[in-house]
């Protein structure tokens, strides 16, 4: 009895192992459960495949197996990955729309700024040009001068050329004038800019160096007029005694001892008052 029982258990275990093998093979070969094989076989036998020769069926089976193997293992997360990819695509599409809208707004803002810049530049150019022509005629006791935008019809991209005609000479650009004429013309342009948009401070570094005494006097008279018309403080660096004598205050640097510098300040207005007493 014991031997029969042991033999029965061995047969049962072998049967269970066989069921597992059949189940595994069924999933691997047909991707169905064993209990579904009968229905699947019936549907196949009742169809066109059931009338085909066994050799053709086997060849088709091998071909389908090869195609399945070539397709690779089944990705069980394919549905989730598809949803994630679609969500990512939708996010990127929204971001693309946001960027496109931002670019459109930025382009509109740039256009607005450029238009405003052109308007302001042309207005300032006309003011400076008018002041420049007037100051040039004053400094040279006649003649004419003008500013011209060149190289582009767009004021924001155009260059600037200076044309001047001192008394008794023909109209030419700045580079063809003498050194003294260039200095006076440049001074007229600087003062024209300050008349259009005054700054709190202006430093003139030896602008009178190439001028003779007569032109130095004109320069000083113009500087006094600029002082009257604007609130700008002018700092003039010069070695010309005529220019020094026309300033309100002098600052100088002396060296009483080797390696020792000393700043000296003289109020010319007060000095003249003391001298008059």
C-alpha cells in the first residue's frame, strides 16, 4: 500500500510538472492559456488554414515564429510609456506656443522701441544741427556748417558726417580743414550737444592748443556764453595764458620739493577785486 501511494504521488507530481510545461509552452508558442488551445485549434481548422497541407502550415508557423522573435520581447510598459510620451508632446507643444507668443511680443516691443528711438534721434539731430550751425557761424564770424546722416536711411544705423565752410572757403568735410579749424568746429559741435541736452560737467582737454590768440579769444567768448546759457560746469585743461586769464578759478599742480606735488587754487574774480582795491 505504501509503495502504491508513493507511486501515485510520483505520477501526480510528474503530471503537475507536465501541466506547468504545457502552460509555459502554450504561452511561449501561442500566447494563450492551455484551456484556450482547443478553441483556437478549432477556429484554425475550420478556416482556410485547416485545408492547407501540413507542410505549408508548418512553414507558415516557422515564419510567424521568426517574425515574433524579430519583434523582440513584449514591452509591458508600452501603454504607460505612450501616455508619458503623449503628455510630454503636449507639454512641449504648450511651451512652443508660449515661446512663439513671447517672440511675437518681443518683436513688437523691439519695433516700438526702434520707432521711438528713431523719432527721438531725429528730433535731437535736428536740434543739434541747428545749434551747431549757429555756434559755428559765431566762432568763425561767418560761414556755415551742417550735420548729415550717411550710409543708411535708417537713423539708428546711419553714420554722421560733418560739413563746414569757414568764411572765404568752400564747403568741405571736417577732415580737410586745418588743425585750428577742426578744433573750433569740434568745439562748436560739442557745445551744440550741450545746448540740446546739457550735462552737469564738461571737461575740455587742451582744445585751445592748435588755436592762435584770435581764435582763443573766440573760444573763450563762446565758453562764457555757454556758461550763461547752461548750468554745466566747464573744466578746461590748458597751458594758454589767454585762456587762463578768462577763467573764474585756476587750479595748478606745483612741485616745491622733489617727489612732492602740491595743488594750488586761485580765485581770479576775487584776485581781481583785491587788485582793484
